[in-house]
């Protein structure tokens, strides 16, 4: 934080670990809008919004799909549902590196290489195992008699989901949204492999910035850029951290 507020000359003179003698925001403005990365002088602005347009849809879609999967696997059990759930759990323990080649083939076939849409698809599919696990374990604690009574009253699949399951879901949905948002925002591997240049998310752009081949590194701008990239997850935990802990605790108690 201090280095982002100091002048580059002061950092060169006093080192990276020292208190600033003066405060300035020029490095923040340069990191946001004018700093040159990979030959393009647009700062982190476009990469920041790439991450935003990637993270928000992927979080919402994967959370909703996980909620529906958890609802089906916990309250509409069918033959083989436990086997299907256990197979989905494999995705929780599967490292992303082993899926790079299949994703490269699929994105090429769909024409989604080097695009935010491709990253959204990847993170939705990669995240469904986690969101299904969270929601299914939470929904198991909802009494089956409640669902049976709704069926007797004539409620169908979607009506039960909308009128009963979703109103009881805020604790686990908050946990799932925070988990997915921070995980997708901070993800680096898929962004650097499947996108390039101004299509990259901010995590990949930050690595390109710090690995630039310049002789004199602008540590003030680098520090500001890193803080810009870290702000959304920090704000999520700052304002939603207590709800995250409350949701985990409530799920554990149930």
C-alpha cells in the first residue's frame, strides 16, 4: 500500500520497505489507465473489466446450477443419484491442469478461444462440483415432509424450488457466491492459457506487468496495479465475511 503512494525515486532511494515521506495517487491513475503492458498503453482498466465480466456471470450461473443440482440430488432422488453425486465430487479433487487439453479442443470447436465467454464457460463447468456439494449438503437438512406436503398440495418441481427451497437458501447461497467469486477472480491458469493481450483477466495481466522486460521497474505502479486487482475480493470479504462465516456455521449446525 505504501509503495503505491510513494514516488519511484523515493522507492529507489530508500528501498521497498520504508514509510512514505509524501503521499501521491499518480501511480494509481497510471496503473489504471496509461501504463504500458505487452505493447499496449491502456493500464489495467480493460483487464479489470474483463475479470468483472467473467466473474459475475460465471458466479451467478454456477451458483444457480449448483442450487438446482443440490435440490435434485437431495429431494428428488432417483436410481443412481448417489453415484452421480459421487462422480460430480471428482471435480472437486481434479486439478485444473489436467483439463487444459480438453478445454482447448472444446473452445476451438465452439469458436470461443481468446474470449471472455470461453472463460465464463470454463469457470461455470469447473465450479459446478463445488456449488453442487455446498447446496446438496445444505438441502439434505431440510425436512422431507415439507417437500412431500408441497407435492400433496399440487406443487411441482419448479414451484417447490422457487417457493420453498430458495427462500431457505440465503445462508448457503452467500457462502457459495463468495467462494465462487473469489476463486474465479483470483484464478490465473485458464486466463493465461486461453487468452492473450487485452482479452486477459487482470491476474494474467498483472503477471505480464511484473514480468515486463524493462530495465527500470516502476514499483509504485506495480504496487498500485496489484492493489487494484485485489480490491474486489477484499471488498467482498470486508462486507460479506460475517455472512460467509454465519452461513458456514448454520450449515454445520444443521
